């Protein structure tokens, strides 16, 4: 049965329907192309408590800090073909050039591999130029066909399936997880999937989704959306990577003007179903806007992790490999505030606390964005991490700090 499901998903993902009777013309805007260009400079400064030898060229003489300096160029192209009033086909590219220490110090080739392999079954991503300190990568992260008729909407191909309700921690987002700290990837990752939604009412629907990953494992789930007591609810049931039972619940609504959102998820291995190897996660949070100038937000995640699970701060910093990796510790708390200083200027500050004794960590991230013109913006981000980090060489865990600054220019077209 599993083999049949795999073959069906692979066929539907790869064999995108292409209509042969589409008409061309500017009047109806059959084709729409947009995107943006980004230049970003970054510097990361971390302590060197592990006595890394100077022969690796990490250190400056007389300075015990490690500096990681990089330049990023990113080009995004979004092409939409409105083949008919029911069929839309889209191809979207994310093209990146990174120059600097991220590549120069990539001794085991993990960075190079990560650019070319996003963990999907179908990876149209190519490192077309690789040198000692640079990588040029061209990649399609969206490649899908969407068909809508009446109350039915079907999407086939590489797409984003967003089932999250909360802002930062999304245990319901089982198909394509992302890193909260990766602000430069606004669109977030896509996945090779089939998705169908049927609207059963003005505020209710049934959604079925299935994807396949690089290991040919299929995840599939059914989601029921309903409006009850003036709240939007979602109920999820399915399987994750053919290995776990996946159950989820999400909600969003208002309490006296404040938005309240939440998600609960349980992922339990089918093998040895009665043991304690499953993961339970609950995230909930509020956000409130004050006089259209201030937005304050708080969000907490509580988790029951498998017995014996290793807890490390690096897991919070690194992109999660699976939705089951979202919970870095049994408790993590986020607070943020955003201030609209003017129609052109926005200031924000976010912080996450990881109190677990193996982590003792905190993240602080201020940012500022200024709209220079209608299609041009400048941003500054700072990310500060302090906690117990493992040494990649000795695996010894020690307390240290990491500071990273980013200057980002973006032109949209």
C-alpha cells in the first residue's frame, strides 16, 4: 500500500499538466513576472573557547574572537501563467551568490551540499559555480499547477503548504518547516506535494495534502477547517514520513481586541506505539496593536520530548530537519515589540528565552527597516545568541556568545 501511495504522489508531483490551448496576449495578462534583488552584508563574531588552531585561519593575531564575514546577492523571479480562468501555472526561482567565510571555512562541504539539496524528492537546484570562497546557486523552490473550479482547489507540484497558526513556533506545520531566524527567506521553503481543498461553507473547508521527501518517505494528512464560537479552528490527522501518527489542533480568534492563536501537535511513532518516544508540542500566543503604532507580541511553546533526547542550543539556531525538531527544549518563550515610527520607518525587537539547564540560552534580535522608495528598502538586523554551544570538534559544551549583524538592501520589480 505504501508503494502505491508513493508512486501516485511522485507521478502527480512531477507530471505537471500543461494546457495546449492557452491564448497569448497582454490585455488579459496571461503572464506575470515579478521578483526582487537583494544585497546583504553580514558579520558574525563568536568567542573561541575551544582553542581552534590559527592554521585554520579562523583567528586574527592577538584576538581570540572568530569573525565570519560574508556578502550575499539574491535574485528572485516569480513567473505566473494564467492559462485559463481555472488553471494557473507558476515557476519561481531563488538564485543566490554567497562570497566569504561561510564557504571558505566549509571544510566538510556541508554548506555546499545544503545549497543544492533542500531535502525534497525533486531538487531543481544547481551549484553552477563553486570556488574556495564563493557559491553561485540557481534553484526552483516553487514549481506548481493550481486548478480551481467552484468550491474545489487543487495544487500539484513544488509549493508552500502553510498549516501554522502561531507566529514563531508552528507544530502544525508538518510539511515544510523553517527557521525563525532566517529572515532573508521571506517565502519560506516549499515541498513536493499534492494539495486539494474543498470549501464546505463560507468559513469551513476540508483540505488534503501529501508530500514526498528526498528519502522517498510520504507524509499525508487531512485538515478540517471550521468556525466555531467566532474562532477559526483546524483539526489535523495523518502520518508523518510513514513513521509517525500525526494529530493536530489549531485556533485563532480575539479576546478583547487582542489576537489569540494556538497550535497543538502530537507525533507518535507507529513502531512501539505505547512507548514514550513521541513528541507533544503546544504553542500559543497573543498579539495586540496599540494606536496603529505599536504591536506587542508574546508566544510560548511547551513540549514533551522523548526520553533521552539530547538538548542543545545549536538545535535552536540551526534550521529544523523535521517538525519534530521544532521544540529545542521543554519550554521556550518569545516576546517582541514593533514600532511604526513613520510611514517609512519600522523598528522591532524580539527575544526568545530557553531556560533549560543544558541550554541556559537567550536570543535577542533588534531590527530596523526603512522604505527608501516605493520599490526599494534598506534594513538592519542584529542577532545575539548566548548559551551553551557544543564544540564541533570535541563536542564539549561550553557557554559562549554569538553576535551577527546584517545590512540588507532590497529592490522589488
